[in-house]
């Protein structure tokens, strides 16, 4: 076919004029593309808007590479039908299975450029892939990022942080509900240790996974946890691409909390592993490391407590032995001292008794004459006192009112007991009580007698 024939607009056209019908133009474009690009082409670009249909077909846009969130200037529609998809999967498997087609992954694919009339689009009918290209791009990006981090001193910044002696407040970053999340929670719960787990859900695969994980790390850094577990289960090399991004690496390096990673399989090692405080092969291993650290502390406490107990027991035995020895020595020396003191006391007692007897005898002899003199003076004083008492008693009896009453005297008082000595003490109307020898006479003053007249001279 010549160029003239290829672009001859008269081919397949309605001879009625210059107007195309839609089928005519669509068929013409299909023939043009088939003629211009009859063979397979290799195209490299970044996967965008990938969609897997229920019937096994895969559709996506192959765009020029650009950061996530930016709209590419150029992109092509790609269709991978179910039969060709099986061939592509076989190619990936033969290359080690390190590539999975996802948004954001850069690929080099093989296909044919075709015009798809029913939708009116130009598309690539994919039927092959170059896994080495994708893995090479990933490795090149990884090497470039590691070199930049090393230059800035960020590779070991998180590793220099001190892990708390007993890390019990655990921050967990993963996709909640996945096997990785379940494995970590099972390991921590089965330990029987009272961990407090703060789980923050994050996407761990796809174009926006790095940003999602970075946000989760920032949240846990503010929450004041003791250590962060960043985990994800295994997968293809491209599934773990988010953990090789510079965004996530800088986020881990800038954290004030130690980060323990458990990402992928045992053979996988991401940039996140390089920047983290401690890396482990699997999510379970990362959780087990925390458990073992706490158990080691508890075991060390138990060992030290047992060592202290043993040392105390040894000290008590030695002290008890020394005490028994000293007690024996003290008892023996004390017994001897007590015997000596008892003998001395017995002798002193005998001397004291003899001296006391002599002193008593001397005192008794010295007191005999004073005692006789005191006895004589006492008897004379007693006789004088008895005579004085007798005289006093006689005088008292002589003044006894009852004796005066018996001799004919009387005593007059008012009814309230005031003694009547003068006429003024008994005004008219006063009730008088007169005591005589054998009773009382009650009377009332009517008119006092005239006062006695003094005799005429």
C-alpha cells in the first residue's frame, strides 16, 4: 500500500459529496491506524485510573509520569482483554512476580494502536509487559531517594531515638481489617501484657498510600505513644512501592517516636525499613519484638528481685551466725560477770547488815534517855490539858441555856428567830415566841408598856 493510497480520502467514501458519515469516518480512521502502525509498539508511562471489570478485562490510562494529584498533559487509553491478561500475568510470574499493575506504577507495555469505533477512541490493545523496566525504575528511584536521605543525615535519625524501657502504649499504622492488622493484635493480646493500642487506619497500597501513611504517623506522633508499629503484609514489589517513597521516608525520620517496621515478606526491604528505628521481616515479628522487649524487662526485674532476695538471705544467715556467736560470748561473759557481781553483792549485803545492826544498836542506846524525857514531858502536858478541858467544860455547862431555862429564865424571839433584847425589837403586831424550860409560848404584842420612869430626885 502506497502513501497515496493510504491517505486517499476517496477510499470507502460516499460519491455523493464531501460529507462523511460516522461509520465511514470511524472505519477510515481504523484503516489509517492499521496501515500506519501495523506492528506492535512498546510504550512506557504511568498507570492511571486502572479498572478491573467483572469479566476479566482491565482498562486504564497510560500517562506521562507526574506526581500523584497532578493531571498529566498526555495520556492514552489502554485495554487489556481477559485472554491477553493471562499472557501478561504469565510474563510477570516468570519474572519473579514483583510487579502488580496498579495506579502510579510506571510500566513498559507492548500492544497495538487501534481505533475503537463503538466508543470513538484511540486505544492501545495491550498483550505484553516488560517487568524488568518497572522493577528497574523502582530500584533507580529507591537508590536516588536513599542517596538524598543519606546526604541529609536522615537515614539514622529515627534510629537514634531511645525506646522506652517498658513500651506499653503502642501506635499501629496499617490498613485496619487486613491480615497484618489481625496478626499484630493477636500477638499483642496473646502476650497477656496490658498494652494500650492506638490503631490509625491507612492505605498501604496505591498512588495515595504514601500520603495516607504519613498522615497516620503524624497523628500518632501527637498522641504521645511509646513506639509506632508500621506494618503491611506481603505482596508484589509494586504493591510495596508506597514504602519506597521519599515522602514517607521523611515523615518517619521527622518523628519523635521510634518506628518499628514489619513490611512484606522476609526478602523485602524498603526505604521505610532503612529509615525506621528497627526493622522486622513480618508484622508478627514486629509485634513480637515489642512483646519480647517488655518480657525481657519483666524478666530482668524478676532476676534482680531474686538476686536481691538471695543476697538478703545470705546476709541474714551471716548476720544470724554472727549474732548467735556474739550472743554466746555475751552470755558466757555475762554469766561470769553476774557471778562476780552476785558474790560482791552477797559480801556487800553481809557487811551492810552488820553495819546496820551496829548503827541501830547505837541509835537505840542514844535514843533511850531522850525517849524517857519525852515520855515524862508528854505525860505532864497531857495532865495539864485534861485539867484545862475539865475547866472549859464546866464553864460551858454553866452557860448552857437549858440550865438557865431550868432555873426560871426564858428566851423571847420573833417568829423568824430574831432575839428580842429591846422594846424596839417588838413593835405592835409582832408575833413573839417565848421559850421556857418545858416548852414555848407564842404571843402577839398589842401595846408596848410605857417606858419606865426614872425616879424623882
